């Protein structure tokens, strides 16, 4: 296993105006040789699998989580492609599913006007008594949905000659028809505006209304032939009698999505294709009724692990893993009509990741602090794996420690497809295709950013308005209510347990300055002081960001009235 650790913990400024570069045509040897090269006339197919709420430590592989695999939930297919491909152990998403999906689709950070999605539902999930009020997000009517003018990865790949298919949960569209009419997908199979599946099993050959009716074509009850061909070959440690007992029962949506993806591949393999397989698993509802019965029985019989050991959740995790196994196996056994003598896997890149950290009720995010819905590492870190049957596309057996972010995948897929660069609509995401293909490649940036100008407070979470920068070993967090900074050394303290802000004032100032400049560049909206609250008055010697501009102050007293944005406040540098 090749390991890039020595060069990877000194990182990253995400260029706000990073643009795409078209990939040049391959050589004749690359077009026809055993290890066919990158795009050109033989542009690679792309299969992207997105797990819903699939956390950093939900894998049984240690490669994507710095040696912290799950000891109860089993993911043999993901273990395999992580070992054979490139596994990223510093991969990040947004705190929950809607903003991550928006970043993946647009290639942009949340504050961009054609993204503008920060949380599911709204930015005031803390009640009516919070100090601040989050701004509107999504469309003008506050739907958590992308505007029509957003340029999605589907549109970019369509423009490069790809057939694009979306399969599964979409969530960030106002209506299902927008997915094909506005957001760049030739086919939508199952996607709606819903954020959860409602129910995982079909009933009488039909899925519930949260799942688009196009997936009903794959909702028929299990037959013996189906079980023999599509379940048994991918089962591990499952009672054969329990597998056979599936015959005549309702189809699970994870199996239906595998069926639909394989069908999409077969119908479109004569030309380059992009299949976006967006799993409903492992999102709630989680319970015995949602699990496939054979897998539920397997996990009920297992000894508990060190962390949460929920049998129904384990069944959903492994069911998603079997989806990946089936799709990869199909790519490895299906002849490629564009490249005689090769199978599809030889010219396909498969990427797997999650959309946010794991839910603490069902999984153990340790050693990370926090969970889905928070800006702690446990809410932001996700597994990321790239795999291909072609070593020119994905360098096998590599663990990459580069911090990467969901928006990078938009740029990466566009680059793989040879999409033309767009100087008018630049991207925030970086191109990771070089990291996939070459273990010596470096990514030229030094920071990642998150901005959440609102609240998510419930029984398990207490997320208040904050902005975050990760640069090198350091993670700096700004809290808008207390106008305070927290600093963590992730190389020594991945659990964010020791605040180093008082010990490292120069690091706080250096990274705080970068964060303020980034907020200014993306014109980030901030939370405002709630009506009825007393005005805030404080003295500032340093710089602030609010109302779309950076200001410098020398011992000035600032007053924030109700309805006004509460600024980022960075004191002047010390130690000089």
C-alpha cells in the first residue's frame, strides 16, 4: 500500500476562481493499449456513488479513516476498492446532506449565489429565542433547492458529450422535473425533492412517494432467479436459508438502485456515460422494517462492537456495500463496445463518498468529535474512494492524506470528461484526477472553508453560527455569538479536545485573516441580531467582515442593532 503521508499534512488556499482545464487527446498507445489512457475519443465513463449519512468510520476498511474502521458494520466491497484504488483519509463534506449535494452538483461553496444552501430545511433550527437569525437560503421562496441558473456537473458532462443519469435521492430540486429540465441529467430515476426515503421497501411493486416513480420499474418482488443471481454472490456470512426466504417479499430500494444503475450502464455503454448513484441508505428511517431481512438476521446474530451496534443500521450499511459490489462486478464483466477486447472497468472511474458525518445514534464517529449537522470533524469528515480497472485512471493501492472537499468532485469529473474550462463561471472545487492517477501529484492549495450562518439545535446537536478554515494541521473556528476563536491542531488532536487559540495567537491571526478574506471574496451573508435583542456594543482594534465588506478599526466602538449582521471580529496581530 503506497502512502502519501510524508507530503500531505502541510496543505491547502482553495482558489476561489479555479477553472477547468480540458484534457488533451491521448496517444495511440493509450487509445489501444492494455492500460488505455485518459479521455479523448475514449473518454472514461464515470460512476459516482453517494452514501447518505454514511460516516467516516462506517467502513470496515481502515484506509479511509486513519486506522479507525468499524468493528461491527461490514463493507467488504468498499474495503476491496479502497485497497485496490486510491483511498482519501482527509475527505470532507458539509455538515448535512443538502449543502453537500449542492456543492457536488455546482462545484461551489455554499455562499455562492447559485449554491446558497447551508442546511436542510432552514437556518433557524434553534427556536425563536436564539441571539441571531440566519439568512434565507435556497430559492426566493426558501425552498432548499438550486436555482435554474446553477451550472451542474450534469450540464458540464452533457456538454462534453456524456449521457447523464441520476439515480436515487436528489433533494435539492424544487420539483422532480427540474432534475432533467434544469439540472443536466438526461434521465432521473427515483429523484425528488425529498430528503429521506420514507420507507426502504416497495409495497406491491411500488415505492413510496418520496421516491420517484421511475424506480418502480425495478420494484418487483424478489424472485428465486433474482436472489440466486443478485443476492447470493454478494452475501458474506449470511444464512443461506434467510437469503432464500427473500423470494416473494418486497424489493429493497438499495437493490432497486443497483438494478437501475446496471440497466442505465447497459443502455448507454456505446457512448461515454455518467451515472450518479445517490443512495437512500443509510438515512433514517432506521429500523427492523427498513432492513433487508437476511442482513437484519445476520447482524442480530453478531456480537456487539465497541461502539453503537444497531442491527437494522448494519443491514442498511451492508446493503449499500452490496450495491457497490454489484455495480463494480458488472463493470468488470461487461464488454466495452467502445474498446473491443476490454471490459467497461478498464475505462471507467468509480468514486464513492458520503454526504456528511455519521449520526451518533447509529454509529461511532470516534475518535472524531461531533456528528452530522455540526462543524466538528465528526460532522464533516467522510470516506472517499476512487477506483478503476485502469491504473492510468486510478493509481492502485494508494492512501492519500490530502484534505479534499465535496465540490472537488464536480471539477474532477468535468476534467476527466474533457469538459471545456469556463472562465465566466469559475469553480471552487479542485481537480483531483491527478491525485487519482499519480501518487506523486500535489494539490496546489492551502485551505478549505465552511460557513454556517445559522442554527441546528436539537437533542443531539448544538450547532450555532460559525465559520471554519482548515489549513495544514490547523483548524480555526469562529463563533459569531461570542465573537471568539477556537484553534485545534488536527495532527495531534483529531478529536478537537484542546483549544490552542490562547497558545498560538499568531496562527489565529494568520488563519483568521485568510478566513475573513475568503468570506469577502464569496460575499458570504451573515446571521443578523434578532429583533427584540439589546444592541451589541464592543470595541475593536483589528478587522471585521460584515455586509459584504472588510473594515479595519483602531480602537473603535461598534454597535450592532437588531436586524443588522453580526460581524467576524479579528483582533490585530500580537507578538510583533
